[in-house]
């Protein structure tokens, strides 16, 4: 998969993982792992970009004597998810066109 496309999809996956509740890095990785491979070295720069863009906010809570940083989905982050879903419909139209044309070419003698 194209690296830029994958990066964009992972960003949306991170945002979606925060929809039900605020979460922290390790839990986000666990939540996304059934769908795509994600390492801490990939996640934290994404979270930093999302925070800088106003899509998430952060706060810390003590857990087992250490501060754990939690991420919260903002209304701007929710809007980014909605925009992605609309834009993805356009991608799927192009995909269906490409797949259909590809299948037609294979059937031609």
C-alpha cells in the first residue's frame, strides 16, 4: 500500500479509536491492531500531529504512580472523520471504475 495513503488511513483509525472514549497510546495500538499494524514509533508522531491540528487534546492522570497521557477526540477531530467518510465515497467510485475496466479488459479477446 502506498505509504501516504496508509499514513492517512492510520490517522483516521487513531481518531476513530478515540470516539467511544478517551485513551492512551498503548490502548490505541491494541484497539487498532486487528485492522492495521501500528508501532509506538509510528503512533506518537501521528498523535502529535493530530494534537497540533486541533483534532485531539491531551491530559494526564496518575496510574500506578506514573502519569499516563490520555487523548481526547475534539469536535474538529470528529469533523475530520466525517469528511474522510464523504471523501472515501469518491475513492470507492474510482475504485469501482478501475476494477470494472480491469475486469472488462481481461474478458476481451
